[in-house]
C-alpha cells in the first residue's frame, strides 16, 4: 500500500494501516493511544464524513494541460452525490446554492424526527456588498444575516438577535526578536525596547478591554486569558465542564494580574477576585514604563536621545482599524505620562494585506492576531498552536521558558514546550510517564500553569474573545435562542415557521 505524506510518497505495510474496513458496514479505527471518553470524542473528531462514492469519484478524474491528473469530485452539481435530509439541487458559482428535501431519506419515516426538518428548500445566496444584504433582509428576501459593527446602532435592541460565542481569541502579538528589531532601526530610532518584558506588560495594562470591545467590535467580549468559557473538558466520568470554571484556571489568571483575595483584602474568595479582573491598571502601567526605561538604559537597549517608533500593521484602511490604532496610541501616551519615556513613543499604523507574513519575517512590530480552535481540544492547543514549531517565531521560544508545577506533592520543572507536548500526548516525560497516568484535574492544573507562563511573557496580549451576532426574521423560529455548545441554536433541523411562503409574501407586500 502507498500513502501520501506532504511532499513524498511512502510504502506502508497493510498491517500498519490504522483505518480499514471489516465489512461493508464496519470500519476499524486503530489509535496509537487510548482515547478517553471514546463515545463522545470519536464522533466529535469524525464529525466530517470523509467517505466517498467510489464509482462517481473514479469517474471524476480529468487530465490537466500539463499531463497531471486531478479529481473534480464534489465541485459541481453533476459531480456531487447527496444523502441525508437534503440534496444539492442547484449550484450557480458566485450566485447561489440550493438544497431541496431528499424524499428518500430514512429520517422522514422513522418516527424519530417528528416535527424536525420542516424546511423544504434551503437557499444560500451570495451577496457581495453588505449593504445589499441588509436591504435583502429588510425586504424579507433572506431570513438571517450576520451583523457588522455599524449595524448595531440600528438593530442592537432587536428581539431577533442571536449571539454566537467563538473559541477565537484576538490578541496583540509583539515582535521581540532582538536581531529583527535591530535590523529595522535607524539613526535615532529605537525598537529594541520591545524586548523588555516590563514594557510589554505596561502595554497590556494600559488597554481597557471593556471599552475596546464596546467601541470597536460588533458583539465580542473582553479577553484576559488564552481560553474563554466555550472551551469544554470531559472528566473521567464523561461529565462536561468549562475549563474556565476549574479552580486552577481561575487561579492562574488571578495570579497573572496580581489580584489578592481573602481576609484583609478587597475580595473575599477566588471567584470574586476572578470576576473582578479587568486587565486595566493605568497606574501600574506607568510604574512599569519607568521600570522598563531604567532596565533598557542599564542594558544598552535604549538611549535618551532616541524615539521609540512602533509599527502596528493591519490589513486595510477602514474606520474601525483607524479607531483601534488611535485608541492604542492614546493609551500608550497615557501610560508614559510622568515617566522618563514621556514624549518618546510614536505608534504608527501600516496597511499591509500580508501582515501575518510580514510579522513572520520580522518586518513589523505589532499585529492583531486572531486564532480559533476546536473547543473540545483544549489539551492539544498549547502544543499544536502556542508551542508549535509553526508559531509566530518572533514572539518567543517556548523551549526556553521553564515552568515549575507541583503534582502529588512533588515539584517538577520542564520547559513550557515540554509540558505542552506532554499534555498533547506527543511526548512522555520520564518522571511523569504518559499523561494518561494522571487525572483530568491534574492535567487541568498543568494546562493552567502553562497558560499563565505563556501569558506572563506579554508577547501575546489578549484583547477580546470573538462573538458574532446574527439577525433573523419574524418568519422563523430557532430551536433555542441561547447558544448551546456543539448544537448552537438547533439549525435547520429544529427550525419552525410562523408563516407559510404564501403568507410571508403578503407580509412582505405590506412592508
């Protein structure tokens, strides 16, 4: 058997294949390690069906002009085979896709889907200009739209809003690679101060996340950590709980921002301290700016006659990007007021369609970096994202960040990357063995310590958790009006109607 691995083909003995058919109706999947809660995680990981219709697939091979073959399976109506509640009925590239009821689907006749899938036709229309989408909604042509920032003034009080939280977190990523920063310095211009942790922490503390999200995002919420409330963990008994509800997860962020609780303090317990986090402290930011100046001068990272010029790269020139830039610029100026850096910082905005790549190459200083991940894969994320070899390399080397963690009354010190790979199961630490030897709660403790260690470098400054808001018409009802993990609002399956198509036409004519 021959398998394809990126950039190469390898021969593989069939005994080493991890996926094979036992018979026409049974697939055998072989895993390297035991999968906890397989009844949940196996369907979760395999939620996208990768089975194909062999006869149609083989008929879809074409020869390209260069003599190479490619397959056009599932690229048009004629090369698509449908199954399930709906079948592909129309496909007009860049215009619309239409699905119609599949009358042969078993679920319409098994008495297990009563009152479900009431929709006969689903039509996805491509409308390139957002203002035309709004107009189509107002005229009753489409039933649901996603709102943008400018729409909130008009529809923010509507009873037909649906808020969808996402695992995506937006942060400021800061270039701290000394060589890359020096390469872009010129006479009298300093960028090296970005390598000073106190400076980066001060930048974090001078941003009011609540103000930022209310003024520059459509519906997002302030972010103080890597992971928000949507990230879920299943314990050994299959009981689900948000990672952020674990005591260790709360304690990590409380410690990060230096909030004390207990007798003689402002907050009576961990929960009240955690709820009080704002990430905004302009007084502490000023103290840190002075510390950053002192450290930079003492370590030849800054001279008094230099201007600190920081480039913030964004994708395009639009009102929201410009307003976000002006806000951060004004907050930086507040943070250095009364310090030795007052009047010495210039934040410039730069428009760059390829700003991610520019950051990778060390050609800019700060970017807004948004990333989203599977909400049930939290133990993998530290390794696969934040500590991976493909991370934004100008941030910092996670191999060089030591993290000490207490487990079962013993202290262990390993690098942030070693801990992250251990959580992911891709590395076994000799003194700990495989992570399956440890309870879910113990693994959560490790994850929380890693999260704090990562954030404490202040190279990735969390700003907001992404949340979108959509607007639906009075024609339809969703199964739920509050977001439910994995299910969301019930989708087409649980959608019901207040009007027939004919009655809705009358409503549209009446305006």
